[in-house]
């Protein structure tokens, strides 16, 4: 089996590729051009059970492993990286956060509709003054009887304009630093929750990103996810899983770029022969294929560690760092191989290059990944 996948995982890959080719790829260019959330694609993903792969069956998911979730993210991202990204954080970050830290009531009320694809989620830590430096957030939750009152401004919230279930990270005790942040579930429609308009972006245009304002937003104690002071741990565990998902997304982007480049290099004739037979082009294809292979090994190694219940923070960061930088440098090569035809709107590689860039930034920049990795390899 390729990369040591089980027969079940191989079957899932074939099904995901078929679903993506039939239902996701045909809309990808229009979704990018119109910068819209493809609701019809998500209806299909929900119906096919793709939105809850790593969630137990009793909570509306497929009860499969994290490797299977990453396979689906990779395959869907090959067709449309915006859709692959949403799939990645929907189940891999939000669904599993509700499963791992939620109460029985929270799982029933928020996880089940999420896993079944009836609801979309958002996971919101970043603020205008707090990106890489997450401890610089300013949002707060102040206790008032049995309630909490939330205030603050969150930014770059994926699904911000359209989510049904938001998870916010805010201070409940700023002085306690790492043990003073808490997570809260805020359903859409809660008074004081103000999702803003979608931002216009360079790439990943099918994913809706916005600011979300919390102004005297009151939620009950039963909406706190995890214990008071556990928020940072909830967020970091989510991003650890999410980084493996982003690595899978990057593998999908890189795989699509390689496929397009091979096709073009075989078809395009210059100097009387296909450009693939010119060594300079052939070597670019060789480098792309090698990077893809390495990226996939790192990605699925990290996912397997997670499935085995072993620590995987370093491996998640390595996978994200390598796969996303590989996707970026190789989508640039893919445009180069396409020459002028790769530079015009409508060329798939042009979209892939724009989509690749964000993967080096969100869920921790490449610099942040290097900080995490070096912290672990330098420490004795
Ligand atoms: C499309 C999109 C979707 C997103 N979705 C979400 C979401 O759903 N939820 C959420 O919470 N956030 C989300 N984000 C936010 C994303 O995680 C942040 O943009 C990212 O963490 C970087 O933060 P920043 O943009 O504030 O950059 P900054 O932190 O200001 O960094 C700017 C530059 O400085 C570098 N830098 C910063 N500190 C250091 C340091 N100590 N050492 C070396 N270099 C450093 C960074 O690596 C980067 O190159 C999203 C962002 C985008 C663009």
C-alpha cells in the first residue's frame, strides 16, 4: 500500500478523489472568482459524511481515524484548497475540540450538528494586536452570576461571516497568564455577537474570513468549553491537529500543481519537442515530485502519531513547515513551467500559487513553526 495506508484508508482516498473530481473541482474556479462559500459543495460533503470523519459515530461522525481525515483534506484540496481548508478545521480542530473538551450537553448540542454538516464552526483566537503572539489578546469574559459577559474584537476568523457555532478564546484572568485564558462556545444569533463582512483576499477566496466583534455578549456558564483557565491548552491542542490538516492541504495543492505541470510539459511543444524533454523543465518536475513525496511522508507520520496517542507537536510543525513551503516554491515552479499561460486568470496553477501562500501563514507562520521545532530540538 502507498505510504503504508490500510485498505480502508485507500478506499477512502479513492472515494474522496472521485467525490472531489465530480462535485468540488468543477466549481473551484468560479468559487475563487466569485469569492463565495460553496454551500452546494458543503451540502454534498455533509450528505457523504465527509465533515465528521474523525468524530465517533455516536456524535454523528464516521468514527474513522485522523489519518483518514487528512486523506480527505488532501484529496479535496487537490480540487479546491478553500474547501479542503474548511474541511480541515471544521472536523480536525473544532469537532475534535468539542469532543475532547466538551460536556455531554455541548457534544449533543454543538458537536452532532457540526459532524453531520448541518452547522459550520469557527475557531477564533487571533486579534488585531495578537497574531503570532497569542498572549497579547485583549478579549475578556467577566463573570456575572451564572453568566459570562464577553467583550473584544477577533480578526481573521475563518467562516466568520457564516458560522453557526463560534469558539472564542478570551481572558477570564489575565494575571494568571497561561492559565488565565478560557474558551467559550457562542452560537450565531447570540445578542452581542457581531460577525463582520468577508475580507477580500489574494487567495483561498472560497473561504470566508472576517472580523467578529463581541460587545457585552452574554453566555451561560454551560457555554464554557473546558475548565476556566484551560483555554490556551484547548487552543494549542486544536492548532497542533490543525497543522497536520494544513500540511495535508498543502500536499493537495502541490499534488494538483505537479499533475497540471506534467500535463502541460507533455503537451507543450517548443523547439520541436515537448518541453518535458528539455532538461531544465524535467528537473523542475523531478524536484516537485520529490518534495511532494517528502511532504506526504511527514504529514502522514504526524497524523499516525496522533492516532497512536503519542506526542506529535514537533512532527505536526515539521509537516506544516515543510509541506507548506514546498507547496509555495513548487506552485511558483508550476507557473514557470506553464510560461505565459500560467500567468493568466483561469489557469489552475495561478490559483494554486495564490492559495499556497496562506498555508505558510495561518495556524502558525513558518517562523512560528521553526520556533516550536527549534525549542524541541535545542532543549536537551
Ligand atoms: C485567511 C486567513 C484565515 C485565518 N483563519 C484564522 C482562524 O480561523 N482563527 C484564528 O484564530 N486565526 C486565523 N488566522 C490568523 C492567522 O493564524 C494569523 O494571521 C497568523 O497566526 C499570523 O499572525 P499575524 O497575521 O498577526 O502576523 P504577525 O504575528 O504580526 O507576524 C508578522 C510576521 O512576523 C513574524 N514574527 C512574529 N513574531 C515573530 C517572532 N517572535 N520571531 C520571528 N518572527 C516573528 C511572523 O512569522 C510573520 O512573518 C487566519 C489568517 C488568515 C490570513
